[in-house]
C-alpha cells in the first residue's frame, strides 16, 4: 500500500501527460519506496514553461527516454533552459510506432483495440531494443545519483513496464505493482494524450475511432501487465529469472537499489 493520495502523486501539468512520482509504495518487508526520486511521464513535446518549471523543481538529473529515433525526431521534447542533466536513449527503433498507435484497419472496436494491446505486451518482453533499454534503465538507477524520470510517448506502456519492474525488484507486492501500473487511468491529463494521439490514430485508420476503442488504446488494463509477466516467465522460467538473465539485475544490484530507494 501507499500513503500518497492520487493528488499527491501527479505533478500538475498542462502539456505533459501522466507526470507522476512512482515512489511511496511499501514493500513486503515493511520498507517504503522513497518519494522525490522516481518520476515517470509521457513525452515533453508539448510541455509548457510552467511544466518545465515543475520538472526543474523536481530536481531531475537523468531522463531515460524509451522512445526510438523516429519518435524522438518526430516529437522532440522540450527541456529546461540550462538543464545540465543527461538523457539516456536508444540509437535505433524501440517499436515500430508508439505502442498505443500500433494499429490497423481491424482496430475499430474496444475488443479489437484491447487485442492489439495484448499482442504488444506479448512482443515487448521479447523485443531486443526494449530489453536493452530496460537494462540501461536499471544500470542508470544503480549508478547515478539524484532524481530520474522515465518516459516514452504516452508514458503508460513501455514506461509502465519499467516502473513496475523496479517496484518488483524493490520488493513491492504484485497487487501494488499492478495498482501503480493502472494508476495511469487516473491521470488528470487524459485530454493531453488524446490531443497528441487521436489525430495520428484516425489518420492511420482513415476514419474516426469509437470512444471505447480509443480509451482502450490510450489507457491501460491489468491484463496488459499480466500478459507481460506471463511472457517474461515463458522466456526465463520466472519473472525474477527474466530480470536477472535478460536485464542484468543480479542480487548485488538488487541490494544496492534497495539501499538507494528504500526508506
């Protein structure tokens, strides 16, 4: 459980979707994930000056950008003037398109939309580029001091998996890991994501998408992250086995991450 309210978690923004602190969760051993160090969001292409002030006040020194080159080129993020932090990114493609926009002409109803998302969460644990970026994410959290922010396009799929994996490593129970994952649906900035995503989705389809299908693409569901867990277990025998063999998080790194991020 967590003692943070939903309002406490979300950073108030008008041009960034789902900007929030994903600390505050308690662990099975009675520890608590520190707040003020771990942030997540969608991309910052539409960030306002006030949004950037919030970013600066959070003291973020490292940004882990899970997008690929084509996304980064098409949607360059605004950064704080004079910011002296570091952006970690993959020099290549991490997905053929933002996951919620990986659609075709069949994606016209909520059932088809959710099926497309389930397919994406099946592929993600096997995607070499995403494996590499999750490895870098853990390595950066292990090595760099200060607050960090992980983001992708929408801040819900690739970013949601990254945050969930860290909470697992820190010892947060699975129910709370899933609660953090689906908290995206409570973000007060859904209109920002819709404004940034809906025109591209409808252009690719050649028609408007019904509201329920659009919500399935732009939101998250428990079965998405459970599908990711299931696929990872198929790949490595267990989730912990996947995290160790695929992502390089051994016992020593786990202990260092716990020492850094647990109170």
